[in-house]
C-alpha cells in the first residue's frame, strides 16, 4: 500500500503574495503614506486623476472604495512590509466576469519590478479567487514603463484611443489592453 502524500502547507503561497510584494487591505493607518505618495506630480502625471488632493479627499476615496461592492483595492507592500503603492480591480461586472485594473507605485519605488509583480499578483487573485475571465486597463502611450510592466504579465494591446488624453500639455494615445486567464505570465 502506497504511503499517503504529505502536503507541506508552508509552501502554499497566499493568493495575495508575489515574488516581491504582498497585497493587503487598505487600513486607516495607511492613509497618510498613501496621501503623501499619491500627491507627487510625477506619480499623477500619467494617471486619470491629476490634481493634488487634500487629506480629506484621500479619506473620502478610502471610504468610498470600501463601500463599493464592485471594487477590490489593496495596498502594495514589499515582503518586508514597506508600503509602496495601491492597486485595484474596479468596475467588477459579474455577468461578463470582467474588471478594470488600476495601479500606482510611489516614485521612490520605481524601476524595481514591484509594479509588474503587483499586477501579476492582482491578476492571479482576480482569475483564481474572483473567477474573472477578463481584466482590462487603459494606459497612456507616454508611459512606456507601465506598458512594459503590463506586457511582462501578459496583457495584449487591444486598441487605441488616438489623442485620447493630454499629458504635459500634449495629446497622447490611450492604449487599451486586456488579459485573459490563459495569457497570464507566471514567473
């Protein structure tokens, strides 16, 4: 008789943990750090929200996000526990099993692979735990760092809204990207 296989539960990774980052709920104590990092003009430069928020605006965002059943928002932190940004699956649409991805990383943490790992972890969570079949996003073509990060995870360009936004006083294209479960690139 064969010996039953023993499962090593220490090897089972949380659906909220990637190779470099962990996703967790946004707590009230996180709001000052989120507020300070988000209000950096370089961070906001390629986001759809481009104005400095008072702290009350950051708190209102947090309260609204928590009350919205169609949004799952997370703090992105390093495995050592340092808050580096925020990501979310928004506009969750149950009939089509789809959502829109949003993410920003604080400027001190750029170019370390944290954004790609957070996107991969968030998408894995969306597909495996939320049973989504499609995750979409929009990104400005003047943000090649973000486009590369999304492509590393498996996102494909699905179209463009030519001159769909102004960044730095100039028109830019809005690149529409999508990811299906079978496209997700695991590392």
